[in-house]
């Protein structure tokens, strides 16, 4: 009997060295993609399948978001049986854009409102 192969093509990946900064910034500017990157940053590599993320989009939109992240050199994917699993390419991306991931992965803190009191003398 012939070995059964996946019905889908293997994902294509862009190495971060080939990514312009504008592409990287555009990929990280979308709230859903940022949510995916943050979740991957907190996960063990290759432990998260595409369907395991709690995001407010359907399967087709989620596939698109992962394609954008792959194209920006942020995510690597591979098929493991029926699942496609992911890893954040943190080391490679950090080598290309030092400090960018650290900056976008920081927790968002509420901005301080300017003080309306008169300065003390």
C-alpha cells in the first residue's frame, strides 16, 4: 500500500534576512497577528497547532494571518500528521531586527494621564 501524504503543500518560509523592515512592521501591526506572535512567544516550540489559538477570525482568515507571518520571517510551520504546528523564529528574527520583538512583546501598559495639578514650588 502506498504511503498516504498530506493533501496540502508544505508551507513556504521567508528567512528574516530577506525581509524589509516595512514588511516586518506591517505583519506585527495587525492585532490578530500580534496576538498569535505573543501566544507563540509564551509557548514551547512546535507545541501549538494552528487551531489551538483563541483568535476572533475564521479558518481562512487565520491561514492568511499565518501566511503573512511566514512571509515576514516571524513564524515557521511544519505538518505533523493532520496538524500544522508552529514556532516563533525568535533568534533568527532578533538577529535581523534586534530588539523589535522584545518591544512588541512587552505587555501594553495604560498610558499615564498628564497631571493637571500645578507644579510644586
